[in-house]
C-alpha cells in the first residue's frame, strides 16, 4: 500500500482507510466523464454516512427527488419569489426529521431567505439561528427548495467538508499510472469521445518503454490483419492498438 506509515495502530488504520478511499476514487474516475465525477464523490460520501448511521434513507431520497406530492393541502405561499413547485417541496421537507416547524418558520421569516434566493453563491449562505441545528447534508435538502440551480457547487462544498478537497479535484489522466494496472492478459481499453484521442499519448509513452506500436483500424476485412498483429505482438512484445 502507498499509505503513510505509522507505529500507532489506530493512526495506521486511518491512513489505510484514507488510501483505500483515494485509490478507489482515482481508479473509478478513469472511466467516468468529467461531469459525472462529482456525482461519484457524493455517492462515496453517502455510502460512508450510511455505514456510520449518519443519514436517513428518506432524506437522501428527498435530495434526489424533492419528495412525492400526495395532494396534501398546503398553506398559501407567503412569497412572490418562490415558485409553487419549490413551495411544495419545502412543505414536504418540513415533514422530515430535523425540519419540524420549518414551514411555520419560513412563513414568518421568509424575508431572511430572500438573500439566499438572490445570492450568486447561495451555497455559502449562513442559516439563521433557528435553522443552524441542521447538518451539512440537510443544508443541501433545504437549498434544493430555494436554489436548486446551484446545487452542484453546494454538493462540492459538502464533499470537501465530509471527505476532503481530494475528492472534488479529479486527478488528471496519467498513462504511466494506468499502465501499472495493465498486464499481458489485462489490456487497456480507451473509451473514445469527440475531441479525445489517446493515440498520441500512447505512442509517446511507448517510446519511453522502447516499444513499437502497431495500429489497425477495425472494420470490414480487417479482422485477419488484427489477429496477425496480435500474434506478432505476443511473440515480439510489440504493443497493438485496435
């Protein structure tokens, strides 16, 4: 393991857990699009919280869906700036543990939250004293009912707080690191997307390993040629790119 060494058992276990989590994140990030990496980090957080009994399933479901309307009667929306959809979500949020009295509080002091609604960085909003008992994750639930358009930076703040900045700054792709996980029976598979072509990086890295790269574009009639290149690569140690 690459974890930091320590003679103290508890400290050593803490370091091992940290390295395992970071290793998992690094390896999974290789196969994710950039837009999906923060989602994976959030799922890591939630899973760790579930293991520590720090989160209720109903709260995570609310975060994902905003709750399901059952046609319950709601008090009139006290504002002219919060949409009826979000007002409905706030009423459903008020039924979850930790948010008892939320609706009455909002009806009375909704002016306090206009600042959050108008802010360019609502994820940094400091909750009034009446609501400072909620957890960092519960803040995400509340923010969903006010500014769902800014939930991504709020999630980023939450991940940073919960497991560290490492998990909101995806490591850059490093072919030399990825290569260490490959082997004669474990090929590297590149999933191509518009504007991404790893061939130049692969050829450059091959020169550092003194390997010849044999290339073939698969298509009609190219199967036999590809098979020959693979057979030759097995014998000579060449790298074959299909």
